[in-house]
């Protein structure tokens, strides 16, 4: 059973949780740590001979094209994370189209390869922004990984499918790769990425991924950010909730990533597109 590991390539000061105190126009004022942290992840993936999907911000690609090229040349998939980490529900459809088109063009010009996948900033494809899937199809994307099937104060569609599935829209079909959850008492609990990976004990995360693989016969979808392995990053001041979410158990990320690579096998998301087990049916959201 192959699982999917994805990396959202954004720096510590670009996260949505601090967007109210750090504006896009000020990004250039902050110390960049994106190259160092991303290369640490790349080196670890090379050590275990594993491949992943890197969802890269267009702005990051503009500033560090050599990093994007290195990711691609190392055999990983380069996918789109939008241009400057704007939440979809803060955009009009026209602004969203401009954002993804610009980011996609930047990435494709660097790698010389078509970009197939997209992930919204902070999983901001929600009920009110499902129109974004139609635009993704129109712009040539083959899959999305932006719908989190959970309850959350900032994102999520709890009724969405827990596992990879096809979403049918007025413009056609698109594959959806939702982050992995564990279902208990009728509720989906996020388990395998970002702050959830940092929050839960490694033994629990490992057991749940095994259950997804062995009992539910599905691939697990796991994600991290380069800043999550960086214990020495500058400490930012924001809302208390944002600080907790950003820094909680950050010292554990690297060891848990090593554990994932030791225990499980991974492929890029695009490599799972052809697996017929993921194409058994569609799921309306």
C-alpha cells in the first residue's frame, strides 16, 4: 500500500494564522528560512528513497526558482499552492482564477512540465467556495487537495468524502485528495498532517495510518510544512490561538517525519491518479 506525502512550501511568516499581523507586502522584510528547511526535508526523502508532492507558492517560486527546479530534478512532483497564500473565501472567482493561473505559469516555466495538482491556502475550499473546483478544471488541473472533511473554525466540509474520490462539477470531473482522518462516533478526527501530526502521539498516528491502509484499504494522505521542522525559527506574535497552533509540539515534527518514512511507503499524489482503487465512484459535496 502506497500513501501520499505532501509538503506545502511556505515560510513561517506566510501562514494564514499570522496574516492579520503580517501583510503580503511585508514578506520581504522577514528572514527567509524556506530553502534550508525544504532542503532538510529533501535530504531526508532522498535518504529513504521516497517521493512526495510539493505544493509551492508562486511567490516562493519567483524568489527561489532554483529550489523549485531542485525539487523537480530530485524526482518529486511540483504542484500549485496559489500565488501568495490568500484564502479562497476572501477572493472573487475572477481573483482566484488570476491567482492560480499566475502561480501555475510560474511553476511550469521553471520545471517545463504541466502542473496537475492544487491545494488551497488553509484548505479554504469550503461549502461556499466549491465554485473553485470548476475554475480548477477550466485551468487544466487534474486534482485538488483542499477539502478537509472535518469541523473547524476556519475550514472543512464535514460531509465530504474521507478518502480520495472524484468530484463531479458542471465543468467535468476532478480528483479530490482529502487529508486523512479517523472516524469515531460518527465524527472525522484529523490525524495525519500539520498541527495534528504534531499534536498526537506518534504511536497513535502510526496505528491510525495502519488502520487506514489495512482495514479500510485506502491510501493515507499526509502533509507537513517546512517551517514545522524548524525549532529555531523566529517567534512571531499574533493571536494566542494562532501561536498555539503554529508552535505546539514543533520539536516533534522531524522525528515523526522520520518515523513515517521508516514505517510507510509513499508516492506523489499525481502517481496515485491512475490507481483504479481511487476511482470507484464520485462524491458530491
